[in-house]
C-alpha cells in the first residue's frame, strides 16, 4: 500500500469526434523528466487506467487505427487521481511517394560540352581523304 501513498494514477476514456467510445486504443503516459513510458490498452468501453505513476509532469496520449493521436499535459502530485477524456480526431489522408529507380550517374571528375551536329553540317565538313586543295590523298573503303 506504500505505492499508493507515493504515487498517482490516471484513469479516463478515449472518444472519437462524435463522442462515441474508441475501444482498444493504446494509451501512453510519458514521464517528461525521465522519458519513461507507461503503456496500457483501453477496454471495449474506451476506458483506461494507469496506476502507480511516480509524481511529476506527464504527457498522456491515445492512439487508435484511423485516428490522429491526441495528448494532454498534466502534473501528477502524491495521491492524485486524474480522470481524463482524450478525444481523437479522424486521421487525415496522407500521400507518400516511393522512388524505385536509381538516380542517373554523374561523372564528377569529367566535364564536357556536347552538341547535336545536323546532317547538312556533316556534308560540308572537309573529308580526311582530300587535301586542302581538293586532291585525293588516299582511297576510302567501300
């Protein structure tokens, strides 16, 4: 019985936006000073009880599938027994994007400038088998 003289407890209910109970939700009490987490499961009527909490500042939160997390900050003192109502809001739709291809490889050690050469420009280029005077210097295959 010594534990009840040096600790506190939190009880309450978890409700949806319309005030209906949210059964089987997860309720957590986070001791702010120590990061110690106490976790319980709400029953079919949305009721929960977290007994024997050391005194101090707590963040009490509730979570359930399809709902956004709800939380409240409270300070527990010796022998205190809080009765909280945690009302969950509907979860908002989230969009996620998953990238499944590899990024293009970039050569960081080399740089170059590229340009497209059109067919008429290729035809007007000097050919290697002609001299600057237009004389044929060697035979082309084909």
